[in-house]
C-alpha cells in the first residue's frame, strides 16, 4: 500500500474500490429496465394495445399524417428523447452544485420506476397509459444516467476509468440477463401458472420496474458524498444558480474542441446503437416472423454475450486505447445492420448469430464511450458534460427512430428501415477519427493513461 504525504498510509485506492463496487450495482439495477421493458416486451405489447384501438390494419391520424401502430411506437420513443434533451442540461448544472449526487440518483431512478410500473395497468386498448409510463420512465432513466455517469470520474482515476466503466456495463448485463431468465420462465410457463400471455408480459415489465427501484438502494446507501469543485459563483436560488452555471459552461465549451468533436461523433453512432436496440424485438417479430419465445431467448443470449464483450473491450482498451477499440466496434455495427437487411425470415440460427454479434459490441462500445469522454472533460463539471453527452444523444436520437419510422412508413418494410441506420455508424466513425485524444486530455487538465 502506498503512503500519503507525511508517512500515513494512502487509503484512497481502497476507498475508491469500495465505491466502485457500490457503483456497479446501479448498472445492475437499470439494465433490467432496458432489457425487459425497452428491448423485449414494451414494443410488441404497445403495438398490440394500439392495434386493439384501431384494428390490426388500422392507422392513427396524427395531424396531416397517417401512422400504422408500429410507427406510432417509434414516434413515442422519439418524444421521450426530445424531452430528455431539453431537461438534462439544466439538471447536470444543478447536480454539479450538489454534494449528494447519490440522492439525485435515487430520486430519478425511483420516479422512473414508479411511472414504468403504470404499464402494468395498461390493458385492452389503453395505449395512452402505457405511453405515459414509457415516456416519463425514459426521461427519468436518462436523468439518472447523467447522475450515474458523472459519479464515474469521482470514484476512479484516469488509469482505472476504462476498466471501471467496462465492469459496470458487464455487471449490468448480468443483472439484466438474470431477470430476463426469470421472466422467460414466467412468460413461457404462463399457462401452467394460470396467466394469460398479456398478463404474463405485464408482470415481467412490472418486475423490471421493481428491480430497478430495489437495487438502486445499494449505491444510494454505499456511495459517499463528494464536494463540488470549480463552481461558478452565482446568486439566487438553486434554479437560478444552476442556469448560471450552465450558461458559463456553454460559453466555456469552445476551450474543449476535442470533447465537442467526440460529442458529435457519439450522438451519431450511439443514435444508431439505440435505434437498433429499440427496434430489435419489433423487427424480429414483425419482419422476420419470430415468436416472442425466440425473441426473449435471443435477447437473453445477447445479455450474457455482452457481459463477456464488455470485459473484452475493456481489456482491449488497456492494450490498444479506447478510441481504436470503439472504431473497431463501429465497423462491426455497420456489418450488423447490413446483415439484418439480408437476413431470411424465419431463419432462427442466423438470427441467433446476428444477436451474438450485437452482444459482442453492444456493451463494450458504450462502456468505452463513457470512460473515453470522461478523459476529455474538466473536473468539477462532470454532471454538466455528461448531461450534454446524454442530451446530444437524446436530442438527436430521434433522428434514428424518426429515420426508421419514416422509411418504414414509406416502404412498409422493416428491412430498408434498419439498413438506413448504417449512415449513423459511418458518420460517427468519421467524426471520431478527428478526435486528438492526447490533445483533448491535455486541454481538460487530466492525466493521460498509459495507453491512449
């Protein structure tokens, strides 16, 4: 063990390790929401509710547009991302002025879980209640994500960052996968336990909301408070102070051009990733004709493959640098959406292979993006910059879902809709190539890891 100045043993690495172990539990908690609700059950269940309202071949009249139930689902996700983009930056400025970030994490996670629980009560043709549940749930999920990501630089140094972020993502996939196993047993055995298929799906989604709320208690109880740093002096109440901090940071952004360039790269390639995730269950069911059982089994496989993928990407980053490994992941994503365009309907083995490919790059790409960005931002403004990180993603991620919905509406086919997402990975990769990592770390005043 190293010594601090004055000959006293330096306990900071042990304190960071304890906090890191507590922090991993939030990824474990929130991954259940992403997997069970966002990826597997909500899309098909919501479309069923919407079809009950207008009929299987009916369409919704929205202003001058006529939308099929499937497109309505994607426009709903688009609404939640736009709301997030508007709300997250002032939230980040507010959080950076607060010592007790773990309390904010709890508030947003528990509020999001409460609204997600409303989906359980949406039955028959009541798609409106399900819509409220998913929109507010998604907004709170994003807000909690800002707080959680802003804690990462507070509990790890630059050399540890990729490893800690990757382990968090990997741990999250284990949590999401474990609950999905339980839900798979419930859904497949719904007749044996006296449940109809709709009730079984609703119970599975309710379990994810409760899982998210329950396991958030661990980081809430075990993380420490960290004093804010480098605050902009502002008078007035909390809201006025937060907006003052936000405006000061916006003016200061030009001092960190590499962080800005990465933000633009991230908003494109993560937009593509999120749209693939959000559309995967609907694509598998509606275009490829796979049963809900096959879809759940594939997503379950993806969870456990992604666990290994996230850890492998973390180790690769230690050897080759996070930027190079992210670029490799983007090439794989381009191949995935191209393969999806050509995938034969009803071919289960090829669908599983595609799912495994997604699992390999899914967690690793996002985990390294989080840790890489943390190296490019100044200390004391973690929540603000991560709010831009999430807001840039969510503020433009409607491009992905809107592109998917638009192509679907024009062609009435999911195949060209999912292939259209390749442009997001291409543009994101080109922008990432323009990021000078060493310069960005130096501009932010951080310490460069051994391999960048």
